[in-house]
C-alpha cells in the first residue's frame, strides 16, 4: 500500500491505516521527542499527543513535504511546548543523533580542539531557553531560519539574531577558564 493511500484512508478515519502509519513513524518520532525531553514517559506522551494532533489535522496535510517531515514538525512543536510548560532544560544528546550541518566558515563556530562533544552538549544545556531552542533546531535538527521562525512563532530576523547571540554565548561557555576548567 502506498503512503498516499494510507494517508487517504487515515483521512477517512480508517483505524487500521492509522495504526499502520503510527507503527511506521512512532520510533523515529520518539527519538526526535527524546532529543528534547529528559524523561522517556514525557517523550512517549508528546509522541502520542503529536499523533492525535496529526490525525485530527490530517486534512491540512497537502503533501508539499513528506509526511514524516510534517509529523516531525508537530513533534518538535509539541516537545517545545511541553518544555515551556514545565520550564525544563533540554536533555543530553547522544552522539549518534547529532546531524552534520553545513556550518559557514566563520570563526564564531571555531572552538579549541580539546573541546569534546560532551562539553558542547553541556554548554547547549546551559544556554537560556530562547537561545537553546534556536541552537538546537538549527544545529541538531537541521532546520533553517524560515522553519525555525514558524516553529517558534518568531520572525526570521529574530531567529538569526538569537542564533548569532546563542553562538556567542556557546563559544563563551566553551572557552577554557584560566585554571583550565569550563564554566
């Protein structure tokens, strides 16, 4: 069965098709939610809420992007909403989940060779929410400024500004102190 057929059946409230679509995407969406949330149960709840929203809003899906990308945006938004409601920090990322993003060759992204992945994760977790969300969405999730502006309901200029300021704060956090310790 083609995905288009499954989606059309889901729009008609076909439970079997909905279960099939859920089974196809639930693990990947759980990984996305887990990148943002500390607790596995919270991530599961967010995924469930995301699927409920996706199935109720499926008539708005126009296939301009893949269904997975459309669903991922819902999961990211639900995760951020959950964090905002709980005022929680982002969780540590597992190294395998980090995406390689083409980063401009400006010196604001350069750090000492001794900086480890754990140092970067810790520094991201120490950023204020407004910088942390943009840095996570840009660096980890690979969203561009237009997508970030839509997800966070901010302007593209604000997204670029917060990313730029977040980079500066991140770089400051990663610099070695005089005594050789960070932070």
